[in-house]
C-alpha cells in the first residue's frame, strides 16, 4: 500500500475500488481481502474457488470455499449486509 499519505498509487486506488464493491455486494471481509490480494498479484481464482462460485461473480476466499464444499455453509449465506438493491442471484 501507499507510503505517501498525500497521494495514492494506482494499486491502492484499485484495491479501494475492489473493497468498495465487495462491501456494496455484501461479500465477507475475508473474501474481499483475498480477492484484492489475488487481483493485485494478477492471480486467477483457484479450481476450488471456481467450483463453488456458481458463476455468480462472487469469488469466496479459500476458507469460505472449503466451507461451501463441505456443506458447512451455503454460498448465499455468505452474502450479508448487501447495499446493492438487486438480490444476490438476480444481478446477472
């Protein structure tokens, strides 16, 4: 992240934008944080993450993906405090 408090680097602006949208769509903080790190490192989601996201656009973190795969939680249950007016599965 930026060391200069007066100006923000491109990576920091991009990270803030991704965090804003993650919060807007109600995604868990752990998932947002991992997504931002992966995006900044230009990494793609893992096979497990792709398997559980069900083509929704939401990429759960590795731990939440494992919880979904082992049926400890449903994908929809992870999306909470959504600010977007359109319901989770209806925004395609």
